C-alpha cells in the first residue's frame, strides 16, 4: 500500500513539474520564434525538369505542366517527358515521391509578401522564399482537415532536415494570423501560419493552432526531458518549427 502511495506521489510530482510555467529570456524567445520550416509552394515551374518516382521504382523526368488538386493537395500530375515530349498523367496513388521546382511567379509573389511584414525580417530567411532548390513531395494518406475520407495525396515536406520522427507537411489552404498596418506600411506582427499537416508514427493529422495544446502530449510527450524544458503552458504556437527541431535533436541524443 505504501509503495502504491509513493508511486502515485512521484507521478503527481512529475506531472506538476511538467505543468509549471518556464520563464524564458528574451534571447531564448527570439531563438524560438525563428521559422525553421521550408517555404511552402503550390505552383510548379513548367520550364524546369521535374522528377516523379513511382511506387514500382521507375523514374520519370519531364516538365510538370499541370497538377490537379483537392483542397490544395495534389492528387494528379501531368508530366511532359523531357526526351519523347509525350505527356503522361500520374495519379497520386501511383507515385512514391516527386521533386519539382517552384514557379518564378510564385516566388516573386512570396518575396512581395515577405517584404510586406516587418515580423518576417527577424523570424524568416528570405533565401528560403527565393530558393532554387527542388521541392520534395511524398505520397501520404490523409484526411483533409481531419474531416474527409482518407485519400492519397502528394504533400510537400517542409522540414526535410529534421523529419525522421515528426514530418510536417505544407497546408496550401492555411491562413495566417493578421497584423497591423498604418497607411499601407508593412504590417507589424501577424504572418504566423495557422495550420500544417503533421505525421508522427502512423498517425497523420491536420494541426491547427487552436488544437496545438490538445495535441502537445501526442507530439512531444514521450520525451520527459523535452516536456520539462518546454511544458505546453510555457510555449506558443509561434514556436512550432523550433519545438519540432528541438524535440528531434533531443530525442536523437
């Protein structure tokens, strides 16, 4: 009986320590506000060679002239072969991976958007918006906004450098928090993306900022050291990319 009481006391003490708020310094908060995910792109360049890798292992290269989408997510790709010049259509359920280049028009639009928000200057890198690197898409079975039937889509991985435990996918329909602008000047504040698709283990969910706290234990709760350093009552949605990266590093030792 005494042993059960002791175990219960230890569990309660551990839970209480996780629930306590941690006060971070200005330097720590500035670091946590850095946006570490890649920029999300929706429009492929029809002038640069895209690569489609099918589930059977075959590789197809060509110019991506068209993508068909549902709620912004790609379910069909039209590819004009770079050698034969013939067009082929691939369904998402045929494709394992895809590498495309973003269109110049979309990059220009994103630069304009970047310059229109002062907050971006201290939290995001402009080079990610103007990147000439290939964009990585992977086949994923997902329920759009956690409401629709599961279906295979090609989703852009936006944390390719630290996605071995938690994968984060671009939500093309995501909205951003609003800022404050005076007489057409660049906005102050706002500009924080409100939703992503997230995969951990076999579970894929649409994660909105309003549901962040409810899913915090699912995302990070299996790392006691992380939970003690970053209890959910102490952090904000704005820190999400930092938290995913930090959790990955701490979990990998």
